[in-house]
C-alpha cells in the first residue's frame, strides 16, 4: 500500500504512514500525549487539527496533510471532551429514565446546567421538569462512571435524513428532529455509543475511557455537569452557585419556550414561515420592558441611590444598555448624567505591566482609584467637581474645566469592566450605588443536548462590529479573543453576583441576523491562518441557522442593541 507523507506540527517532522491509516494509528506511532506548557504535564491526545480543520482521531489519511495533535489544553480539545462527556451523560439518563429526555440547557461558570424533562411539554410550551433527587444524582454519576470504565468506542455513521429523523423522534428528541428537518440536508453524521444514537455537531474522543474526570452537582431544578478545569485536568472546575446568573438564563429559556422557540429548529421554522418580524418586535418589547423595570427599581430608591454602575463582558451591549436605561430613567423623572470611567486611568508611565512586560490596561490598578473615590464622594455631597479627560494619544490625564454637580433628581451612570468590583469604590457608601450586570446570556440551544455558547454569541457580535466600526479583520478579532476572555475571567465574571440586577441583552432573532453579516466575513479567512480553525467551527455552527433577509433586518428598530453591532443606531 502506498505511503503518505505527513508533516506533524507537534515535533516539526515528516512521517510516512500507509494510505488509509487513521489519526489514532499515527498518534500511537508519534504522540500519545501532548505537552501542556502551563502545567508542565503530558495530556492525552483527544483530537487533531488536519490542515487547520478539527478532526476526530478516526479520520483516515488519504493524502498529504499538516497535522497537529491536541489535548485538553486546546479549546477544541476541551470542546471534544465535553461533547463526549455529554453523550455519556445522555446514555446514563436514558438507562435510568427511559421514558424521559435529557435537556442540556446552558453554560454555568462551573459547567453545564442540565434538567431531565418529561417527553410532553406543559400547556404553556415550557418543558415539564422531572425533579431529580440527590440520591438519583449519585446513581446517575455511578452509571456514568460505569460507562467510562468500560472504555466503549464512539462510532460515527452517515445516515439519510429520513433515518435520522425517525430515530430521534423515537427517542423523544423532537427538537433534534426539527433541527435536522429545517436544514434540508440529505445525509447527517450520527454518533453511536453502546447502541444509542445522538448528534453532537463536532468530533468526539475515540472512547469513553478518555473521560475519567467529571462530576455532577445538584443545582436549581436539575444539576450541573462539571468537567476538568482548564489549567488542571486532574480535577473539575470548582462549583460556583451564581443564583442571579442562573435565574436570568432560566427566565430567557422559559420566555423562548412560551414563544414557541424551544431550539434552533423551531427558530428556523419560525423564520422560514414568515414570523421573523414578529419575533423581532416581541424581543425588542421584552428588552424595553426590562429597561423600564430596572429604572423603576432605581426610582424606588430615589434620593438614596445616586450612582448606577454598568458592567459586562465584551460585546454584551453595555453602551446601548446605558443609553436605553438613561431614557427609561428620564421617563420616571430622573435626570441621568454620564461619566466615562476610562477618564480615570493613571498616566501611562504609571500603568502596571503584565507578566509579559506589557501595559495591563485592564488591571484595577490601571485606574486612579483615589481620585475616582474622592470625586464620587464630593458629587454625593452635592459639590461641584472638575472631571478629568484622559488623552489616549499622549497617555496622560488632563483637566480642561469640564465640571459636574449632582442635583436632587440627577443620577450618575458609569460603565466599565470593574464596575461590579467593590474594590473600585471601597471609599464610597455602597448603599448609594446600584449595580447592573449586562451580558448576552442566551439559553437558546441547537437541540435538547447541544447548548449554544454565550461566548460564541458575543464573539460573532464583536466580529461584525469590529469590522464595521474599527476596520479590524475577523482574523484579528478571533486571534485577540483569548486575551479578551482571559481579562473577563479575571475582572468581570468573579463579580457577577454583586449586581443588583442582571440584564440579558440576548435577542431571539440575533443569531439569524448575525449569520447574515458574519458568514461572509468568516469565509475570507484563509486556510493558512491561525484563525482558520475557529472560523471553520463558527461557520459550521452558523450552518445550522437560517439567516434573516435584508428586509427582515431592516425591521430591527434603530434603538435596538443589535444596531450597536450592525449599524443604524439612533440613540
């Protein structure tokens, strides 16, 4: 049999393998593990990048390729692990509860929130929940451990649409069947584990024996599926019970279900059947109602609360939220004034540096906290203060005679990444501050057991906005995203529960809208780019979504948060 010449990026060497060999065989010949520079440990190979495309280790080599084996230290390695673990969970649930369906609803800081549902929904469209007990959770965990200990293989099979739809309808996975139906493809890849079939929209590990680290913890009406921490694969992520965040995600999921949008399959059907403008209007009405509710909460504390802090991760719609909230505050008789926290940066020469010796502008110490606290207290005392302006070209703070004073009905709105961190205003009376956490907390799922990442949602927003407003290419945005996420994990997410209220900026129609704008941008990224793997993943995700038409996009109102990303905003 003819040999194929493969270049392996792990050792920067060429290898000859027989034509038709799979990546698993090549991995056994070369790299059973990959080195994690952060932890200094060897990690099992979970998948591979073949010419910058993610492939499972069963992928067969029929022509020359450049290959890089990846483990849990790579984002796609982690996703491969988690997808595979979800299949093990699904099989364990099916064994324990053959008449029920697993629902993997949304991401939590500690893992994935899951519920067990009856096959028939409630009359209002929401799922009918089976309330699992602590004893049943322990049994479920034991079932998963038993499946993992047997080291069962995952098999991928091509099936026709009719075969796949029949299979999933019989399993009670109506959302999955609807999604397949909405796509119009003739064949689909279906994975099998121990005779059970499912789809997970991405590669899986070779067998269940790879999935030794996991846990299940009871949470709300269901449980949290935990998987290894990013920096330490020997233990799961620590459990963080962020009830406000979970309640906001649950509210969104319930609202989607009431509208008849349980997953992407029903969303696609709604768009193709002409409901797009209706969904746009209903989503925007919900946002307006939420802004009004927040303004009412602030107004109930009129006189005591004088400062509104708004924080959230990148592309969460903080700027638009600040403006929309200001309008609602005016409706109830308050007079909002805005101070930009960026003007309180220390001079650049005094900015702290990170481990690479570069200026760390996201550090709390990059702000002049003494000046900020002093001026806020003076404003709260009714004094007039001269506000600073930070000159980003020169890297220095200037005072140019711009003054401010808070009168009886005035209220101060400030937006920034540290706005939920109490250390930022440690010298200010906390009872005078109202904190808002804004983020795109989508809990819309592809189907019953494939949730949509809120991070992916925000990344698509940022790709579209950065290209339109800042002239930044999609490639540059993708390559910077890891650094952005690292800053969020350090400066924003740990303080989410400090918020008085969480505002969910996600909109039901936004993924179909973002597909229209993001898809052509992602297709520009070349296969030789370091961003290509991520671009292919996002394009594959968007392939499951029906795009809005230009006429439907034109129906999005000029006050919408989405206009911050696609243009046409009038606020």
